[in-house]
C-alpha cells in the first residue's frame, strides 16, 4: 500500500514540475524588464530615428537592442527564444503583459502625484492674514 502512495506522490510531483520554466528561458520578472526596454528602444527608433535622415533606422535599432541585452545580461538568442516561449504560452504572456501595464500605470500615478505636490507646495508657503 505504501508503494501505491509513493507512486501516486511521484506522479503528482512530476505533473507539477511541468509548470516550471525551462532553464534557458528568461524568468518572468526579468523578461518583463528586458521586454519593456526592448519595446522602448523600438518605439524610439520608429518615432524619432526614422525622421532623422542622418541615421539608418535599422542599424540604430540593432545598436539599441545590443545595449538593452547587455544591460540585462542576456543574449539576443536567449531573448528571442524566451519571447517565442512566452508567445507559445499565452497565459504566461498575458501575465507578463499585465504586469508591464500595471508597472506603467504605477509610474504614471507617481508622476501625476509628484506634479500635484509641486503645484501644492507654493500654496502651503502662503500666509493667510
């Protein structure tokens, strides 16, 4: 009977390990940061570099990607392999993108709060007679 319980436990543990990421895939929190910077570099290239006739947009985009990968200590191959993995697992990609949107919303709220605080400071220094 103990053997049956042991085998049952092994089956359960084995099925749970399938949910973990392969070791060559960038973990979600790190992938979020890399993807965020990658997208920012891409937007910068398409919005600003394309309008600059002295620069080649493709070359500049590649240069910026290299900077992003170096900053996060990942290779281009590792990033694209991880990106494709997340695309093949929509539930993970959804979580990743939702986290990125939440991060952006928090940043916007912090910026709005700091602007409001700067506007309110002069009012606090006024003396009412």
